[in-house]
């Protein structure tokens, strides 16, 4: 695979930390007043050259590391940064840098954010036509670093995306009674939100692009060293929307039952095998 030469370097995203903090401060009130949990939507988030170069890279994607085909998440694939073309790979490393973390800390008010060098579950996400991701709350602890998940950053890569093409990102209230906000996944739009066991979100309406194009995004997750063993660890928790055909997630229910029956250290050691056999 030949490498494409680009006119700019991904590290042009990096600014002095003091400038990154000042920029984050301008969004702090908007982010921290978000309901039903803290969130923000920022359009024209990155220099367009950065976004365009990522989109060019995505024309030569390797095989996906993870693909989903089940009622709760269908026709969705993810790609870890280290296997992506050089430009996009280096851009992900810039997202783990001190200036970008400082921007996020100042905006969110969450201090001590830890970027994920493993990019566990993060990277490029791609959802084909007909695909969707039901409303859910994310897993709450990093399985390797044992730190608490606190923040998601999503940056969309889809030119002129229209609401009627599906795939909008939705925020639901904590009791799953109503949709509180919805954001079309259009070009260079960033959505950032705090994560917890009741921060329900997703893109449940199937992608339906008239030309068959996939919904594509950058996904980034950040953590804090606030986890302790007195709290209950959980995987992704899916919640059906009221008065819809959304299905109850019986697979995750079985996994939670197994996890309750097996000591945590043993479960973490055999979790991969249990997942492969459908438990």
C-alpha cells in the first residue's frame, strides 16, 4: 500500500498548552450546563485539511479489527489507529497529547484525564447502510489499565449528511423516557459528552444514504484514575427505546450473570473466550 503525501502534518493540531486551555475555557459553560448529562456539539471543530486528509486515508482501510452484526449494533466496524495510514495514525496520537487533553479538561471540568494508549474500542468507526447502534451506556472501566471511563469524543467525517439519511447521534434522559437531543453526523462536527452508567446515547436510526455511503467517525475515549473495587464493573448496557422494535440485549444479560458468578480476576482472564462462545 503506497502512502499518500499530505500538505500538512497532523501535529499542526497541537498548540501551546496554555492556548489549548484558554480555548477549552470558552466552551466550559456550554458543556457543563448540558442536560441530562454534560455534553456539547461544536461545528467546524478541526482545520478542514485535517478532516479531508483523514477521509482520503479511509479510502484504503485495512480489514476491521471488530465488526458487529446483532440486533443492538449492526453493520458497524472499527479500526484501531496503529493499522491506519500514517497521517490518520499520527492524528490519533496527537489526540492523546498534553495540549488536547488540557483542552478537554478545561472544557469539561474533569481534571486528571488519561488518554488511552491502547485505543480500546476507539479509532475509526464505520457503519454501512442499514447499520445502527442502539441506545446504551458505555462500559465503565478500562479492562487493561483499570481506570474509570469519563469522556467520549466523536468527530464526524461525512460530507453534507442529511437528517433523513439516519445515523444521527441521540442523547436520552436517564430514565429512558424521552430523547433529549439529536445531532446529525455531518462533516467536521464534534460531539463530546461525559460517560457514566446512566448516560444513554447512540445512533439507533439505521443509516440510509441515497448513494450507499457509510457513516464514518473518529472515536476517542478518556479516563481518570478514580476507579475502586467497591463499585460494580459493567460492559455496554443497551436500553430499548419506548414504543419501538428495539430488542432487549440478552447476550449482555448473560455476560453480567456469568460475571457475577465468577471472581473478577478469573473473569478478566477468560473474558475473551466467554465472548467468543456467546456468553
